[in-house]
C-alpha cells in the first residue's frame, strides 16, 4: 500500500571511501609545514646575524612545549584566554542572534540597519581599543568587548541570511495548525536556522581567536597574548614559539569542535529525494 | 470574537473527552455569504458575489481553470486570507483567523525536514497544547495513512506520495472538522495520486469530515467529490453547482457511469472556461481513462 520501497536506513551510513586517503593527505600537509619550520630554523641557526633567534626552531620549541605541558603552564596561560573568548562570543550571540532574526523577518528593519551595520562591521575591532579602555573599568572587560565587537557581525549576518531562507510554506503550515508566535519561533524558526547560527559562530570564533592575542597585549597579566608579549620582552624565544604552537592548536581544535556542531545541526540529508 | 472561539474550543474539547461518544469530530458546516475579493483596492475582482453553503460532512470540489479564484476562495475558508467583502461563517461563527479545526493541505507537503515523521504529524497537537494526546494519537493516525512503520524516519527520506501522506496525518491528528485541499496531489505520479484520492475520500467519509478540494482536474473532481462547484474566471463566479451521483465502486473509474459523469462535468468545465472574452485552457486531465 505504501508508495515506495522502504530503503534500509544503513544505506545512509556507508563509511566514506576517501577517509583513509584524506588522512594521509592531512599528514603530508602537517609534514610539509614542519619541514618549512625546520628549514627556517636551520637557516637562522647558520646565519651569524640571526643566531640569537635560533630557539624558534622546532627542536627547542617542542622541547619547551613539552615542559610547559608537564608543568601545567599551558593550561594556566590558555584558561583566561578561553574564558575571554567564550564570554565575548556569548555576548556576541546574545545580541547577534535575536537582532539577526529581526532583520531576517522584517525587510524594513533590514533596510534601516543595513548601512550602519555594514559600516561598523568594516571597522577593525582593534580600533575600538582606546574607547574600550576608557569605557570599561577592568582590562578584562575591555578585551571581552573587543572580542564581542569582532564576533557579533558574522553571527548577526549569518542568522539573518538563515531566516531569509526559511520556506514561507513552513510558517503557513504552522499557523494553520494553530501555532502562536512563540511556537513559530521555537518550533520553526530556531530549528530551521540552527545550522546558520552555528556557521556564524564558527566564523566568529575564527575572528575572535585572531583578535584575542593583540587584545591581550593590553594591561592584563594572563592569557596567551600576554604570554607572547612577556616572552618577547624576556627574550625567551623557545617559550614564545611554543605559545604560538599552543595558540594554533587550540584554535584548530575549537574550529573542528564547532564544525562537528554545525554537522549535528544540519538537517539537510545528503540522501534526500 | 475571542469569546466565541474560546467557547467553541472548550465545547470541542468536551466532546472529545466524553467517554461514550465516538471520538470523531462532526464535520463543519460552512456558509459563504456575499463574498467578493480584490487583491488591491483598485484591481479587478478575483472573486465576485460568491454565495453557497456546504453541509456538514459533505465533500465538495471547487473546479475551474487557473485564475478563477478557487485557491483564493479556499484560503478564505481556512482563515489565512480575508475577503474584501462578505463573510465566511463556519458552524455559525464568522471566521477571522486560521484554526486547527479547519486545516489546509497544499501541493507541497512542506514537512519540517529536521523532524521525524511522527514529530511532523504531532505538530498540530503540540501547537494546541495537547501534548498528552500525542503518544496515543500519532501511532493511530500514522496507521490510518499507512505509514505506521515510518514513524521514526526523517521526513526527507520519504517519497513524494509518502510525504503527502504525512501531511495528511499532520492535518488529521488535531481532529479537525474540515479539511481544505489545495491541489495537494497534482505533483504526484498518476498511480500514487489515485491511491491518495481514494484514501482521502474514504478517511473523510469515515471520520465524517467536511472536505473541500480545489482542482483543475475533472477526473479528480469526479473521483472524490459528492458535489462540484464549477467556477468561471474574470471575475471568479459560481458557474454551476452540480451533484455527482456515483457509488464508491463506480468512482474508481472505468465504468460507463464514471465516463458519463466525467463527460458531463468536462462539458460544464469547458463552458465555464469558454465564458465570453476569456482565453481557454485545456484541463489538466491526464488521469482520464
């Protein structure tokens, strides 16, 4: 009686054939990066003018990194940074998601806000630094503000774009079945745009992580940016290079984690008819 | 208005809760009074002077070529659109807004792709705060539309016909008094469409629902409707209001009686489409035998 043959659901879960190959390719990429780093260290070490910087090479850096991991210094320096980025993203999402939904739903609000928002978006978040320092009592407050200023735009625009792509028929069907405004928001709009919001947060995290280090050159005495600045001032180059590696690894891991969340919230099925 | 809605809501609730009564809603009675509509104030009328009644439990087809306003008229029965003049009265109350008691089905099933079949079917109950009924009602209703085995599948994994069956289950779950179908089968293949036409008519009759369907397919009107209201365009007016007198067996097509009704209705349809000063359109009738 049913209209089509029922496909076994396992068909949708065939493991990707290319996964082994892509892992090998990723390893080749990592090896190439290490190669370039080693070559740079080799050149620096053999140049009398640059010899003072030879601690930037892979061997001293990785040795120092291991010490920093064992001593817990890596956790101590990245904890405050992660907290600042987390808070900044939280404020950015708390403003960006609701305003993005409004802009996506109401063309009038979109038209009114478009020029101011695009204008503000193009201002480097770091140019707010003097204002942030004056406006906030604490250095931490100023840093969180700078991160939020950087992170809000991708979240806001991605949310608005997601809302504009909502099939109007979904809203019509929901209204017809008795949905009130809160139902429309909770059952239709938010699930429909969840993936766009997460993609916005992923972009925002990328910008926030980039802005974090220069922002932490400000006043504070903790965090990855401070550690970089401090290592430079004390000419402790292996520590400086190890901190750079920590920044890269944490940024990569955070991006990959949010990438997994984006996949989870993506309701489009590859095998859809 | 809010008052009358609340009262009728609680009355319907009471009827459903009564243990010894059949747990089926009685179909809605519809009266359309002096209804006219123009999309903008100075545009020509899409609908002009529409007056008719639909009895409780009646299955009515609104038949006409594109542009005759049949779909607009159906939207007005649902409360999703408001007429510029006249009124739609359902069970004695003039309607102002959509209600889960008269549910519309569209050409696209528009299921929520992030939900399972069962979650989609339960939407109406959820929206009307009847979550406690979901566990019992949804398996029943999915069984009714032959999708019992599909409850936990994602809506996107289903064929077009199955998706339209989910949309049907979604419409039936809140126990509506009337179903409004806006060419819901026109995107389906002929075989699937026939099955759905037969099943939807059967379900509406079994539940005692009022069913109004909009179509430009004469065969669909003959198969499904007790009564066909043929509309003409520019402006949309009732051209003829006629009863289909076929048994359930004869409706499946092939019989002389079916052919005779089909020819008679096709004739009326052509006359309505050929009404003076209008271009004609061949009816979309690939289901004819």
